[in-house]
């Protein structure tokens, strides 16, 4: 029901202060593990990602596509983040997770995003502290998007529908690292403009 807060704990790990945190949460496995940011970043932009894209960002589907291309992704344990750029060095013997594809939710369709959050799980802004965030000046076009977050739930608060978003700016941001943003409010800030989730069979992690 849209009147009940829904979260998918199996795909929801700790809050990190890291620009690439959404990559850690890209795959829902049957084990609560941290996936390697370094591994994926190096394979998306070999030798270049850290220097060229650390502050300009990248597209989520690129991360999914390299995981499909190479057959998996390592864990943070076997391939920790090194804050530098390297060539792609994915090692199949240390595969922690893999996907068979991904679903690109219809742009702007909040009902489709709500269904995905409920059945699949996780997917003034900078000064947010509490409550349900709304911004009449916030645009929702694809070219207006500047940041990636993970939608982990939804619900009502004081008569206002909201999406529960997991940010990547540490636990000092917002409500312990989370923000509630208006739901069913004209695709507030493009929350449903570029939403996608991976598909496939969960792996048993190695390492």
C-alpha cells in the first residue's frame, strides 16, 4: 500500500561519504555485502575515471553494462577503493555479484518507481535536515539531473507522500544520511526521470 513505508533492507547497507556510493548499492544480492567502487569505476573509464569524472559524475547504466560485460563485480574486500585511476582489473575468481540485465523505469513515471521500490528494492537539497522536501524551482528533465541517490522506501508523513532516498554524503547529511522528497508531486527534482535497477540471479560472494 502507498500508505505504508516500504524499505528493502536486504539491499540497503551503511551510509558512505563517497561520490560513487550508488555503485556500492547497484546490485541486490542475497548477502548484504559492499560491492567494489574501484572495480566498477576502473572498468567504466579505464585509467581515467577518478581524474575526469570524480566531480562531474557518470551514468548508472554504464556501471551495469560493464558488470554484464565482464560477468560480475568484486567486493570492497577484494578490491577496495584506492582513490586513484587504474585500468580495468576485474578478477572472475573474486566475483561477489553479477547481473543479467537491468530495467530502465519509464522516465517520469513515479507509480512505476513506487512499484519497483516495493517489489524489487533499492534506488535547498544540500541543506535538508528533516521533513518532506519540496522545491518549486527544482527541474526534472534528464539533462537537469546532477546527482545519483538510492530509493529505499516510500510512505506518508503529516499528509504528504514522500520517497525515502539514501544519499552518499555521510551520516551528517539530512536525516542520518537520508532525505524524504515529495512523491506524486510532478516527479519532484526528477526522482523518477532516470531510475533503473538490475536483474539476475543472486551470487554467493567470494572473498
